């Protein structure tokens, strides 16, 4: 569809038919997951430590007063990254 203002990002029909939402991000390269596992082994960490750290981080982000960190702005950023990936076939690292 080539209507002015049309985007697969804003078209709800498009998202209903996708198997994954734009915020369901899978690792780009399984080798990166392997490297992360090596770091865990080296430092004696486990996945629960990662999960706990991630939960604490998101809690602090959500409690902050930083406007760009608010949930709706984070969602808009992810949607923008997804659009770039789809339209320009770019690789993007989210750190």
C-alpha cells in the first residue's frame, strides 16, 4: 500500500499478522550468547544473576524522572529501530 503517511509500523493489521512484535528481540548471532555464557562461567554468575540485574535496572529506569526513559518513549525508540531494520536492512546493536 503506497498511501501518504502509510507505514508497516503504524498499520495495526500488519502487526496482527506478524509472529513477533517489534519489541520481541532475538539475539542477532548465537555466538554472542555463547560469549555471554563464557563470561558467566568465568565470573561465577548464572542466568538468575542476569535476570536480577536486568530487573533492578528496569526498576531504576522506570522510577527515574528522565523523560526519554519513560516507557512510551522507549517503545517509540524500539519501533523506530524496527522500522530502520525493515526499511533499510541495517544491523543495529542495542546495548
